[in-house]
C-alpha cells in the first residue's frame, strides 16, 4: 500500500464510521487507518506517524477527550478533529478550548470534514 498523504487515524467504536470515514479521508488525498477504541489506537505502535486524529467523543472504555489527555501526557502533539453524535452544541467550544481543531456533529458533510482536515494539516 502506497502512502499518498499524511496519515489520518480514525478512532470510533461505531463500525459504520470506521468503515466509511477512512474511505472518505482517502478520497480527500490522505492516508487513513481505523481503530475501534482509544486503547487499540495507543497499542498499535505508530502513533508517532499519525499526523491527524479523527476521534469520537463518546466511546466505551477511554473516551475521546481522555485519549486526548493521554496524548498530551505522552508529549504527542497530534491535531484532533472530534466527531460526535451528541446533540449538545455547547460541547464544541469546550473541546476546541482544550486544543481540538474542530468538533463535527454526525452526520457531517464531506465539505465540513475537508475544511477541518485542511485546518489540521495546512502544509499538505
């Protein structure tokens, strides 16, 4: 498999999101890998190669914000785009205040994802 662009990791416990989002990310010109949990992402070994993280907010075990905190503690400065099915719009400002690039509410459009990825990876 040839890497076409920066690696974007998708971490979401929702199987349909794990199947569809990486395909969309690839269509937008990036490489993509999907993970079912925050623990799986941390254990997979190439966290340092991940240039952007698309991260579900609510997951069993370690939540998206908890993974963000773990990455900070490890000194990993990976741009994060949070995604969520929650309807509480006050969630976005608090996540962005904590360092996220964006918070997209499911279902989001291809254009919304494109804008967030360009913000997260401006040099590509």
